[in-house]
């Protein structure tokens, strides 16, 4: 198995070309082709994580996404955030999340705490 680290964009594209052939007929795990596929996939993932990182979402966008995913309304957020008017202030970016709100949103709704602790983008009206 002659596999090298991915250092350049050319190496990356060559690895993607080789991987694409495996996607049509994925090899069995534990076979020489299966091992090659797994190693190439790991190298490509590491290269992409280093060169094309995906930023965490804005806290308000993370909340709205979870609301949409779970079919939640602003009223459903009251136990985590506080009164309904406070929920609307958070969603409108007029008030920042507190540490207690972050913890409750994470605990009750499974929103990643890493997304919630980021500073929120300013509102368009601000």
C-alpha cells in the first residue's frame, strides 16, 4: 500500500479521484482495497478539516435551526430562556444569551454549547 500524506491541492484532488472510484463499488472492510479506502478517506477528511474548516453557527441561528428541526415555537423556549418577551428579544438579537440560558438550551434541546457561547451577529437594525 503506497499511500502518502496529502500536502498540496494536487495531492488532494488525486486522492479524491481515487476515492471516487471506490464509492461506485465500496470495498469490504478488512480487505487490502478496504484498508486503502479507509486510509485515503481519513487523509482526505484530515486535509479538509485543516484547509476547509466549517465554522460553528451563530447562536440565534443554532436556536432557530433546532426550533425548525423539532417543530418548536417561541413558547417552547420559555423554560430555557424565560418569559416569552425575553425569548423574542433573544431571537431578534436585542439581548444576549446568559450562561444559564445557554446551559438550559443545551440541556433541554441538545443545542451544542459551542454554538451557543459564540457572540451573536448584530441584528440588521442595530
